[in-house]
């Protein structure tokens, strides 16, 4: 990953103890916030350009199957392990 994309990608916030509404306004233009994790959800910022990539589309399909349009965190929630998400994102940034 490049320095800027690595820095933005690594900006994750534990939503277990903080209100997600306090972070909703902190998404840079060109990025989307997603919540990832089995139990303890973390918030990640990913470039919107990833949304059309096949491997990210697979993650979106998981989200659709699991949640439909009702996402428990109030934003896009992807039902996968954090390490799986990290693998997919790291491959997209190459």
C-alpha cells in the first residue's frame, strides 16, 4: 500500500464503546466507512474505487446475504473476520 492509503486504511475505530454517529462525519471524500469483525466491529475507511472490484464485490454479497439493507452499525457492515478483510484490501491496493 502507499503511505496515504495505508495511513487511511489503518484508521480504525472500535465501535464497541463509542457512538458511531460521532464518527460519521469523518469520512474523507472518495472513501466509504465499513464496519468489519465477528464480534467487536472496527470501522475502516476504504476508497470507493474498491466497490467495483470483484473481491470487494464478494464481501458486499456477504453483507447483502447477512443483513440485506439493515446494517446493525448504521453503516455498511461486512460479516467477515478482520484478517480476511485485511487480506482482501491489501490485495486490492497492489
